[in-house]
C-alpha cells in the first residue's frame, strides 16, 4: 500500500474513533454546541490553534514565502497579530455574554428576529467562503499526493448535480466532515482539532529543525542563502514588492501595491475577531478566566507556528527551488503553490535519512495537511449549522414567529440535519467554484473580509456602545457582507472572463468594505434613533456591560458526560 495513503487512513481511523467516543457525550444542546462548557483553557487553546491554523496557513504561507519571500512572510505576521484584538477586546466579553453562537451575544440587547436572521446570513457567508477554500485545497492535495486514491474514488463518486460534476476527493472530505459534526458535535470537533494541532506543531518543529540542521544551526548561513534567491522580477527575497510590485500602478493616486498590502493587513488583523467558528470556541470553556487562558495558549502556539513557517518557506526556496516545487504540477504551478512544504519534507527526509526517509516525511506532512483540513472544515460546518438551526430555526421561526417550544431532543436533531445539509451544499459549491476558477485563495480572503466588515462592527458596538441598536446591527451584518461580496465579484481576481480594467481595481477589498461596514453600523444606529424603533437596546446596555465585565449571569458549565 502507498505510504501516504496508509497514513491518510490512520488519520481517518483516529478521528473516527474520537467521533465514536464523542457521540455518547453530545446528546443535549449544551453538549452538542459547547461541549458541556467543560473544556479546560489549555485544551481550548490547542483547539483554537487547530481551528485557526488552516491548510492555507500551513501549505499556503509556506508556498507564498517560497515564491515571494518577504511579501509572503507578511501573511504570517497578519494572522498572528490578529489575536491581540481577540485577547484584549473579544474573548472574555464573548464568553460572559454568549451561549452558543455569535447571534446569542448580539440579540441580548437587540430585537431577536432581524438580528438573528442577519447574523445567520453573515455567519453562513463567512463559513461557506472559508469552507470552499479548505475543500478545494483538500481536493488538490489528494490529487497530487495520492493520485491512486483519487482514481479509485472516481467510479464511486462520478456524479453530476445541477450541471456540476462532483470532485471525488472533495466529496470524501465533505463526507468525513459531516460524520464528525453530526455524530460528535463540538466534543468531537474539539478533540479532532486538538489532535490536528499536536500533529501540525510536531511536523513544523521537525521540518524547521532539519532546515536549521542543514545549515549547521548557523543563522548567518541560512540568511545568506536566502539573500541569493532571486524572484522572477529580479528582486531579492528579503525585499518587499515581489507579490505586489511597488511603483508600477496607481489607484486613486496611491501606489496599488501599498493599497493591496494595507487592505490585506486590515482583513487579517480585524477579520479573525469576527470569525464565527473561532468565536464559538469561547463558549466551550467554564468561565472568562479559561477564555483568556485559551487565547494566551493559542497565541503562543500560533506565534511559534508562524515563526516556523519562515523556515519552511525560505527552506523550500533555498533547498528545493521553484522548479522542483512545481515539478508535479507544471505548467500549472502558481506563486500560491501549496507544494512547498511537502516537497521540502521529501528533500530533507531524503537528504538525512535516504529515499525511505524522504517518502515517509512526505507522507507524514501530507497526512498532517489532510488532518488540518478535516479539523477546520468540521469547525466551519458546526458554525454554519448553528447559524441556521439554533439562530434561525429555533430562535426565530419556532420561538418568535410560531411561538412554540422546542425540546432539547428536537434542537439537537435539527442541528444534525442542518449539519448534513451544510456539508452537502459545501461539497457542491467547492466542486462548482474549483471547476470554474483558481479561487481557493480568493474565497478564503473573502471570509476574513466579511468577518471584519460585517461581524466585528456588530460585536464591538454591541459590547461597548450604549446607543447601538437593531438597525445598526442589521446594517452592519447584511451591508458589510453584501458590500464585500459585490466588490470581490467585480474585482480583478474574480471577474469572469478576466478583463483588463475591472470595475473595482483591488484584489484585496478590505480597505474599502471594512470602513463601509463600520459606517453602516453607525448610520443604521442613528437612523434607528430617529425612527425611535428600538428603545430596548439602550436600556439593556448596562446589563450586558456588567455581564461582559464581571461574568454575573453568564452561562454555567455543564457536565459533558
């Protein structure tokens, strides 16, 4: 049996074993959505790391650095700095004021029907975008590293639905994702993410150690080798301007490269604090202290990991080289190639341990990447299904429109059905988008921008602005989401067919859509005040403020077993 396939199957067996164990601990809503609020701070920190360090982080950033040097490294800085916003502004208040989802926090002060509906819309938009990116990446990874598995799966999953031919590799990832969430809920998702975080950190540490060992642990020699690498445009790898060349194009009288970099930084730094699948993790711990501990643990792990991506990316550039990274996929290899880390593992393993060592390290890193994708898509599925089943179906349709009561059993059943539907839809969308555009990186970026433009203004103003009301929340959640999707759809990265002068000139739209999201929240609030439509929001501000800062009235922990 192919070694890579064997390790893939071992990863699947471990995660399915976790799911079987967790299925007996997910019978109530608090267990299904929040793991009984019994996850310890350090465990949740590991799970957050596993949820956050996606395949885009592991494979994508290593590839970006290997091809773009300094410009690629800036991606890792943005993803790390983002957690300062979470630590100082979000973690403790979210745990104290929320229950299971983002909408629980927002609707505490606001009119529940419009706010929960709008929050469900933005949550699904973020989760669907990010999920598509992960699943497209999974399909590409399996095709390249385990072609035998992809060819074996084709006869079994050779389906066409609504004019879209399903991708066998994507379908398998989607099926596993649905099993984790439907059977195990947040308990299974948490422990899959913890196992993945341990595997990912172990793989990154091993590769970083071997890269430094190759250079005799002499950082001077390592950086001398980096300085000798030249990009296609002749720039040194330690200089900015490879990915977005400076001085070539101006937009609105400003250097386009500068705008792209600032826009990217805004999305990464502000978007993390609005990602629903990350925010849900703060509801799994028993109290605010554990929520803070979670973020500190996560920052330490994530920071260490992104430092190591520099060794992976620059190691691939200096030791493997672009031609060898691209060998398996030429001529389709792009500056965003996800093969830099696997090819580096193969080179280092062969160099230090012979041919068998190279094959094993390649298989191990491929299995780590696969586990990474499974863990992240499980968290995204849980967030998306929570938005529809808990926020929209239970708390809007059944409770406020039909004025009915929903039992614990029915809530969990609806959640599981919704998770299955979300999984099926994501499989179809990933196959559709993956077949029509090289869009994995773009749709991942869209998720961060929507989170920053739609969710973050609503969260911050709900917690810290007394006058904020329902109109402002809905304007932010819906307006920020729609504006982001519209700008991306008319921009240079997504315009199909490609045109020389797209209607919106920037690929990274955050520099425009994020300020608009905050402005819509403020404008909506003042319009709501003029209409005198929402007096409850201001009266309940002091309640949510006390609860956010002290934890008085916060949801208690429950037994997970």
